[in-house]
């Protein structure tokens, strides 16, 4: 067996499985209902914010769209990297939406992301960001009380992601954060 060929084939299959599971509309709808219920009951009333960490850009946009329906249009936003030569119609549709919503001062997609990030930190909305890799390392915002995780993570990245919600906010009575795990990464947390 050619190991390089086998390794490449295995990577392709894993990507397909990841898409089949984590981009599945029915699963996203069900998980979104649970997130919206918890967020509305436990996070929003206390004035805190949340991150939802997912596996792909498409999953992030699907979650953002679904959560906007369940919560409100302004409370949720996807914060992902966009390509200038984007081809996915679902992602293109979301980009069109963002261009209309954030047309003031818009020079690039990164400008949109910067506006969203600043609004998350300094404005009332958005209250929840859906991310893939952005903000899970090196982003300190003590208003993040909950992190919902719907992707496989391990080691340093997992610890960094969890650390986003563990910033103390004594003025509001927050001593620690909450991690809500939708994929069963507790064993990875123990290892990390």
C-alpha cells in the first residue's frame, strides 16, 4: 500500500464525514434549538455573551442563519474568513447579506469581520458569534460567559477555546464560564 496515497484518501474521507455530520441541516436545526433555549434562559438575561465554535465556514453560516430565526436577526453573527473568489452559493448569499447590513465603511470582508468583532465587544449586539477558528485563541472578552462547541478539538486549541469564557468579570458577578459540548470532547479536555 502506498502510504501517501492512503493518507490523502483518508483525509478526503474524513472531510466528507465531517461535512456529512457537521453541515447536516437537520442536526444544525436541532442543536440550534438547544443553544437558543439555553442562551435565552441562562446567558442573555444576565447580560453576558457567547461563542459557538463549529467545524466549517458553511456550518458557521448555517448556524448563524438558524439562530437568527430562533433568537433575533441582530443577536447572532458568523465571523469567518471569506475568500474573494468564493464559489459556494450559500456562503455567497450570506456575503451579500453582510454587504447590505454593513455597507458603511466596507472595503473588504475583513472590514466586515472587524466591525462585527468590535460590535461584539463594545455594543449590545451581536450577543453571540459563530466562529470556526477566529477568536478562539488570544481574544479576551470577559462578557463571554458560554462557549458552545460543535467541532472536534484537542490539546492547546481546546484549552485556548475554553479559556475564552473563563475570564473573570467580578463587576457582574462572573467567576467562571460554561462550556456546552455537543460532540463529546470531555476526554480530550482531560488529556489537554
